[in-house]
C-alpha cells in the first residue's frame, strides 16, 4: 500500500504535535504512521499496535511552518513481515524498515494531533493512494543528435526530483502535462 499527500501546517503553535500519513489503518489502535513531529524537530516512522506507539525510524529535520511537504509512506508484505519506506519530497528518508508486526492491508489516511482549531491550520492540497508513475505520451518521438529538442510528456505521478534520460544523457530541460 502506498499513501502520499502534500501537506503543510500554517500558524501552528508550539502545542501542535504533528501531522502525517497513515498506512494499513485497521482502527485507532493499529496502523503505521509517517509523522512530522513539530515539537521534536524530526520526521518519524511509527507502528501503533494495540494502542502502543513504537518508533521505527527518524529523519532529523525540523518541519517548518507554512512549508508544503510531500509525505509518502509505502508498505509491502515481505514473507510474513512488513516492509516500510518513508519518502519526504520524493527522497527516501526512512527505510526500508522491516518489522515482524504485520498490520493488515486496511485503509490509508491522514492524521494530525494537538491542533488548535482557532489558530492553526493543516492544509493538504492533494492526496493519493496506491499510486504509481505512468507515462501516457512523449512528444516528439525523435530529435537531433546534437540535442536542444524540447520534450513534452504527459502522465501521472512523475514526482518530485524526476529525471529524464535520453539514451545515456540526462535531459537539462523538460515539461510535464
């Protein structure tokens, strides 16, 4: 299961604990969570099992106020275990973590905690689950060997940090539609 969202916090006070994305959410006591922990100055991966939070990994960078983050949590079953990977803005930051505690393949979701509705905002401008990059078209289908041809592509979920290779060369300029 993959869950991804582009989220930011606005006007968050010091009591705003955090926000993040959940995978394999069975109920309030059993899920995996990729969490922006504003008070602790880090992004973390947790497993909540039977109501207890177990820290599986961290990435030490303080979540900034009024900054969008593309948070992605991927989970997969691997021989009776669960493999977990957390991507922040398209880059693997935590994982791949393997845990023996397998929480099923239930719903993905979003979560925030200790949120002051009078002053704080958590803004999500898009959300997806079980997504994968898909290329629908490339135009044109040929160019000069000296380079300089403008390449247009259409598809879904190209992701942050996307690169385009033409043969063995990295394209210096490209557009997505």
